C-alpha cells in the first residue's frame, strides 16, 4: 500500500466514530487532518492533494457510501499547474448512496465541495496555506452529510463529490461536467458546501444560519429553507452577495449546463481568507455540527420529494433555463 494511502487510512482510524453526538468531534478531526501542514496546502496537483483524496475516499467507504466510478472513488485527470509548471493524481472523489425508490433512484441529488487549496508560497513566516475553512470545512461537511444519509437512504440517489482545482478556476467541477459519470439530465439538484466553519464573518458574528447563493434563481433554496428552519437554523439570502457569488464556486459549472445548483456558506469573507492563517483551531465546530445536521435534513427533503426543482424565470436565470431545456430536451 502506498505511503500516502497508509497515512490517510491511519488518521481515519483515529477519527472519532459512533453516536450522532460525536458529530462535532468528527468534523474537527476531518478538518484538522485536511488542513494539517503535512498536506502542504493541497495544491492541484500535489502529494498533499492526493493524500486528502485518499482520506476522503477512506471516510466515505467507512460509512457505507459506495464507490462512484465503477469500483473506484476516483475520477482521475492529468493536470499541469501553471505556477511551478507541475504536472500530476488529480482526482474528483465520488461516492454514491443508491436511492430506495424504484423510480426516483434513477435521479440524482449532488452534495459537493472542493477539497483543494492554494498550496505553499515562498516567503518568510508561515508559508503553508492550510485552507481549514476554505474548504476543509465543506469537505468535512460532505463526509458527514454522507454518514447521516447513508444510515437511511432517501428516495433519490445521493452523489457525494469533492473536487480538485476549484482555486484554479473550478477545474475539477468543469472537468466532471465535460465527462460526467452520471447523466446530467437526471441530476435534479446540486448543493455545494463552501466555508461553513468560520462564524467570524467580516460583517459580524454569524451563528445558527447559512447563506445560499442565487437564492431566488431556483426553487432549491426555498425547499432547503422550509426543511431546515424547523431545526432552528436560519437559511438566508445575503442582500449583497447572494447573486454576485453565484458564479464564484463549483455550483457554477453545473448551473451553466442547466442543473439547479447553489452554494451554501456561512461567511463569504472572514479574517485569514486566502491567507496562511486559515487554521483549524479558528472554526466553530459546535455551530458547524448543527449546520451539517440541518443540511442533511434539507438534502433528504429534496431527495424524497417527487416534485422537480425548477429555475425561476427572470433575466438573471434565462440562460440557465435555456441550458436546462437543451440538456433535457424539454
């Protein structure tokens, strides 16, 4: 077994297991590993990125999530990073929870996050951009949403995916949409997790709530809101950033082809954003655990509801509606 795989699986064995009340501890363990100096900032490509991919796959396997690419969790690509001209084992990590309804199981709800970050930069002081919140937090959230949903699968099939190369232009997500493992026309919704761990938003503390980008663009945010808010977690539209950040994360690659896809986040901007100080000890894991449980409930509600998700008609959504019609022939 390669050394990187051994290290990843070794750490996974040490991560807390068991009852749901250990969710906070499990999230902390995931983020601590993914943002450890050993991974050197998870650049695409890099040995640290490969180690992160092995860890994610190992965690998905442990909770009973099936491999999403035949008998593998890896959709692999060759990539050359311009900075440093480095070529290399970039992978989208894909797992599947088969749906339990004989008809709806042929439709897919994606829960995604990017697991790459900025790598290392030359200079004095801390040179590793660990990316604990951006986006170790979202990656940890995908793993634990998978754990919660795998225990009792919903009607539609759940696809759990973590992308490489978001920081270089949504490369992993765009690579997937060019060569999808599952039919995009049967992908009814995508919920992307980005920066869900920090509550010290630059605009002020943000606890017990999350934002969704493009809040009015489709039915999906309102469906999530209706399912989540009975838990006490608020689902909000940011007055300035909801629309403008819609194209800033991996959801945009799916939306451009017509799939209703939105990103969940807590803080759009926070101290240490894209800086070397984005460390694991700055995340609010108690709040993160509450949000992940709520997100899993929201995703389950969407996956169990036979109603399709629709784009809402407006000038902002015209191109997404046209793309969906082209994709589905409808």
